[in-house]
């Protein structure tokens, strides 16, 4: 009989990436190895962090999972301390036009 943990790591990670937070909690209670798997794989860890925070991810983002996780943690820490710093500056390369000059940008 094949065990879920007998699957290759990449297949197991793919399967686990489709579960929700309540299933994650249940799996971690069944076997500590699942807790270790989620802690060791950044994309799975980030998925759990997002579900806890109740935020969606942008799958088209070119920001690394590590950086997204860091930004989410920073945001959550800010909420915990009552410090709200949600400013985000995005550099956009563009050629100024007459309209931009009129708008001071």
C-alpha cells in the first residue's frame, strides 16, 4: 500500500499546495512530518501565511515568494502594533509626455 509520504517531494508539494488552512491544521495534527514539510518549503509556508492573513496572491507578480512572505509578515506585524505603513512605491519606466508635464509627473 502506498503512503502519501512515499510520493516524490515535488509531487507531494504540488498536492499540498491545493489544500486549505483547515486541512493544513488537520494534517499537522496527524503527523509532525507535514508540519516540517510546510515549514521547509517556502511556497507552502507562504500559502499558509496568506490563508491565515486572509489575503490573495497575485500569481502574475514577479516578486519572489521570499519577498512576498517578508512583505506580508511586515504588514501583519504592523497590524499587531497598530502601525499602518502600506506605502508602496513602484518605479515605472516611461517617457514623459506633455500630459505628464502638465500633471507634474
